């Protein structure tokens, strides 16, 4: 923008932004800077050429994130770029925004309900006597990725466990009628009213849910906790009670004391070395807090962001159920209005399946069909609605499947939506989607993909990805031997990611490698990882290996804290710890 040209309606820049903003190899910010006059067609063309060149180049070498770049939507779907398709509101209600794709959305949701062993189709009322409609699933396609699904799960769980319920304002019509008597038109605004059950005197904690998630959890969960003002077990317990976990006996092998706070409480539930949640510690913590009457939200990870580990959800649930039963939290009755009762669980189990929920069902099929071999003592970690205690699952659509933009699925059961389910007269329309306007194109993307790929196809794809992941593991070990440098190579069981010592910045940029800082036995280490998604080829891996075999591919690391000035507040209560490393997806 020309500094000297005066236009009283807009501000001129105070500095040249192209000098302040990050330098991007191959891109000159000046080519993209917009002006009040738009850009000339030559300038536009030149910018678009650079854009194409840049994105293509980065796409070809893309290895660091779990985002499939092999997309094939252009032919059949490109015309819909000139439609605004909006699935606003509940996917199972038509609504008046008829330019929507909710019919395709419902088909995609049914597909995943079936794949995740939920009861389908969705029903919001009985269709015949004795119908178990409340056990049917409910869900929607997310406009964001799993971040939105995780927020939605925590929001739902906070209110469900927190003893909130919804009633329709049945008197709205009467009130409006009265108010209109002087001749004004008044809207009969039927509202959904949230009510809050009071905690009984003998248990003041009864409606204060607290959350448990492992140290390998994606930061979207932590962010959601802040947004929703949800407490973690650490916030409630640390500094007030003695931690029920004793170091090191109650911690997994290799756990670093750096992860304990000054009161010897872990900030998050400890993870095993492979990144999966350490079940004995989880069970102890849940026991400790449910004994005090707190309802609990447990977040499981199915494909952790950095290590790609799958929590053994089935086993964890098996160990938690007796604890919940013992402490009267497996099921409880809430009197939401005089003489009116709702039966609810005192826990919420959410599965963050951003990556894994999309393909692990196919991997399970592959194992059953002997298309993939594991040790004889390997037990497939079941995570879905076959476990009847699971409340919700979220999944990202742009990771394994691949989509041009973030999208995903949130799924729960009708009975966990916020409504007194035993009292049809009281029911308002269910508390539904987090977003208002919702991306209706995403439903078409997912529908397109699923209609083009049979289960058999997807099983074969997953087997191929696993084979390539083993190849990478092998190639890295060969490289380690060749360059005679310890590379800390690791792959969690059946993970589509392999982690190793952090590479130099040029390699990181070329392959878009995400990084992570981990403590191992008290030592800080910087890691890179790569993800094997459908677009990754053996040739690309070989090119990476070649780059990694060059001199200075692995810069020396210092096992020390950086020399930054740290401010530690002594008098303020720390309410939450927000990991500012990306845990792999930043
Ligand atoms: C990627 C990821 C998320 C966040 O998903 P987005 O689609 O980026 O919003 C959440 N949890 C896990 C485990 C992830 O890997």
C-alpha cells in the first residue's frame, strides 16, 4: 500500500509488513499484498503462479503431519465451489436453509455409526413400542476438525455431569399474547432454558465434574478446558491433598520427575513410553476423586498426536467400572424437578479419535483377515461403541481420509444429550451443534470419499500404510548404523508415525516436519516425526533418508534449559498448565 497516497477512510501501514512478517522460501509477500484498487491481472496471475508453485512443492515433500495429501475431489465436486451450501442446525432436522447437504451428512454419519458399532439410524423418538431409541446415536459433521469435536464433548459432559438440564419455556405463547394486548406485535420466543440441579448438602462435589487426560493429549483438549472453565484433577487436588500416586512406584517406566508439580502431583495422567495412557495411575486418580464425590470426564486418545499411540480404551474402562460402581458413580439419579428424575452416569468417557477412529476399524478387519500379522500376545485396542460406557467419539476428516480443509465427526448417543429423556412432555429440541452455520461442502467431501472406497479398499490402504511405516522404521535403523549416531528411533505399536532425533531446519522445512520436546529419563530431547499417509511413497522416504545421511542433518542438542528469563508467580494459584509445544499438530 502506498504510504503517501492519502485516503481518509483507511489507515496506511506504520511499517513495511513484508519486512515484519515471516520470510517464506519462494514467496515474496509483496506479490500478495492487496491494495484498495485490487491487483492488475498480470500481478494476480504472477501471484497465483507463485502460490501454485509453492503449494505444489510443499505438498510433494509433505511428511510431518497426519494429513493425507492424496485428494481426488476436483472432477466431481469443483462446481460446488460456486454454491454456498450450509448445514446450519441439527443434521436430522430439515430447517429452512434448504440449500444444504444434510441428506449426504446423514449418510456419512450412518456410515460411521455402523463402523463404530453404534446403534443406527438416529432416532429422536420411538418408532414403535419398546423401541430402544435413546440408545441410538446422534452426531454431526464438524466445521472445524477434532478440536471442535473435543470442545463439544467437553461441553456436553460438563453440563451432563454438572447436573444441568433443558426445559422448554412452555409459557412463551401466553406471555407474548398478554404483551400484545396494546396492539404491538410481540414474538412468542420459545426458549430453551438451562437449569441447574443443586448439589446435596452431604455431597457438595456432586455436580463439579473434573477432567482426566494423559500427558500425550492434544492441546485442543487443554484449550477446550480453558474455554469451558473445566477443572482438571490437578487443579482440584494439587496443593490441597496428598497425591494418591507416589513417585516412582505408581508411575510408568521411564517417567520423568520433570512432569510433577511442586506438590508432587502430575499435571496430567502419566503416559506409558509409547504414548498410551498408563491405566493403573488413571484408575487410582479416578478412585481418589470419585471417593470425594466428584463426577469424572476421562479423555482417551486413539492415535496420540505425536507418538501415534492408541489408548487401550477397553481395558481402561474395564478397570474403571468397578471403581465407579464402588463410589456410586456408575449410575446416579438426579431429581431435576420435584418428583421428576433423570438417571445419568457419573462419568463421561470421550475418545479423541482424530486420527485413529478413521482407519483403526479397517486395521482390525485386516488383522482378522490375516492381512497383517502381529505377535500372538497382541490385543487389538477396541475403542468404539462396542464398549457400552463410551459417551462420545471425535474424528478429523482431513487426516487419514484427506480433505481440502479441516472437517470431522462428533458422535454420541441420544441419551447423553441434555434433555430429561424419561419425560417427553418436557423435551425441548435437543441441544445440538456447537457451530451455527456449518460447512455443507465437507459432507459432500466425506460422502464422495466413502462412496468411492469399499471396506476392502480401505483395508488394503491401511495394510499398505503399515508396511510403509515398517519400511521407514527399518530404513532409519539402517541409517543410524551407517552414520554411527544414536537417532532415538521409535515407533509405537501399529502407529503410522515414526519419531527420531530432530533434523536441521532446512530438512524440517522441506518435509514440513513437526517437532516435539520430550523428557526421557530426566533428559530433554528434541524429536521430529514423520507420518505415513496415503500420498507418501517409498521414493519420498528414500529422498528423506538421503537428506538425513548428509553432514549436519542432526544438529547437536543441549541437554539444558534455554537461557530464557523465567517468571514464576509465587502468590497466584496456577489454574492450568497449557503445553506450548504443539504435541505434533501445530
Ligand atoms: C489433530 C488432532 C486433534 C485436533 O484435530 P484438528 O482436526 O486439528 O482440530 C485432536 N486430537 C488429536 C489426537 C489429534 O491428533
